[in-house]
């Protein structure tokens, strides 16, 4: 197949569903986590879960970068915008993430703070060039997919000797989160789940390759199938995972061969390594403090590090008590298990970060009608 429409073909989807149903042994349960928020979005948008047999369950993972951003990190951005008076540039979804006291960067903008929505870090560099008398901070988030552009922006800023540009870095690493989930796959409480395998992230894997997941197959005996983001990609990955489970195999397989290699993008990896180094620890919403799970700017580029430049100190802030986003990110609960889902918490009024981004499990559930079973679930 060559074109996007072919990966959304309904007839092919029905045939794949028949093959999945035939392969899934009726006497066992299959529980696969789609780590990436892009897969969660595709599963909800195209009704993939509705085509799977009852004994094959998809579990939402923490692969939405907006969702795993903890409140304390958003508070740092608020501090920069409101107290330091910087021009803060970030992505649109990030502006809606609830911070302390139900504030958000969008609220801060309404109060007069210079918060700018951008589509890329290049836009933030342009702001810095256009306003040489103002401090411009790019509030950077994302997994390995969005990290290379941030690295290139910092290298460009150094080459141009830009004195008014810096980055508040929140880039996090996929393998560390997968390790955390596998070390404690069954979280005590309602909805606890044991995983049988992963649908591996596609965009992240174009950068880091498939090799980093081999540890999970080898040490944890969990199969990983890297998948593209169209519905037939995901269904083919599920079929491949079922085959591995049935055969007692735990390997890394690559369904997304049109975009992912074993080694990944070596040039992008080199730029990341040049500019960034590992943090000893970083807080993830839903997963807590994870060692070696995020990046910070190397001292050689310290003048572009907003945390150093403005002497910022992160504080851990608890989530809203009624919000189950943390458990949903761990795969321990489904969106419909949260009492706020679809009532107080909606895409137009998010209480938790999982309802903000289109890649968040709650937003995907709600936006594509998967909330219709809410009364049945709660009954």
C-alpha cells in the first residue's frame, strides 16, 4: 500500500478484524498497551476497538506529551510569564493544561501575560529576532520526536549569538516510561491490568529506531510491535502481537517499515546528544519521579537554559483530587472510570491534562463518541 486512503480501507479493516478474531484464542485474554497518544487517537477516531473481539483489550498508555507534563512544570512557565515578564512561546494544547489554582497559560494570557501560541520552535526564534529587547522563552515539551528541532534551535541561537532566547526544557524519553510500566504493570485498585505486549510508538521510533525496545522483549518477556498511525497499521500490529503471544515469543517487530529502521535517525540522535544530557530524575504525571527519563540542556549551552537563566526551581504539585488522569496514564483505569469524565471534565472545560490534547485518552474517548457507554460503565 502506498497512499493514506489505503490504510483506512473499510473492507481491508473488516478482513483484518476477521483474522484477529480467528487468531485470538477464546480461552485467554489479550491486553496490549498502545503507548503513543497518536495511536490512542487513531483507535478512537476509527473505532478500532469496536472491531476487536471481546477478549482483546487495548490499554491506553502515557504517550501523550501534554498529558504527562506535571503541574509543577506548567507552574514554572506561569512564573516566567507572570513574574519575570518574558514572552513565552509554546504549543496550543500546552496553553490549556490546568496548573495550580485551576490556572492555565491561556488564563495568564487573558490577564495580559505575553503568551504566544507557536507551531514550531522556529516561530519562537522568530519572536526573539523580532523583539530583541524582550526575553523570549520557548516552553519545550515532547518525546524524542520533537527533541531534535529544539536542539537545532539552540545550536542556531548560539551561531547567531542570540542573547534574548532560552528554552524551558521538558523533553522526556519513551524507554524510561515503558520500563516503569513494566516494573509495576498491575497498579493496585480498580481496573488494574497486566500487559501482554506493546504497540510501540511510530514517530518516536523514526528517531530512536527499534533497537531500544529489544530490552523489553529480552528482559521483561513482553513483545513490542512498532506501528504506524493509520487504523490498519494498528490492527496489523495487534494481529502480530497476538501471534507472538500465541507462540510464546517476545520479540521486537516492525509493522511501520515505511518509516522506522532498527538504528533510527542517526543525524537527529547526534544533534540531541550534542545539546542535551540526561537528567538524574524527572517527574511524570501519573508515573511520579523517574530516573534518567528526561533531558536537560548541557552546561556548554547553559545560557539558553531558562531554568538556569531565571533560577527556576521545580516543585511537585498534586493533581485535582477528583481527576483520575494519573491512573489512566498508567493504564490502571479507563477514561469512563473517572467520575468527572463527560460531566465536569470535557474538551471545552478540561479538569485534567488527559482531556486537553487530541492525543489524550479522555479527549479521544469523548471527541469520537466513545463516551456513549458512560452510563453503562458506571452502572
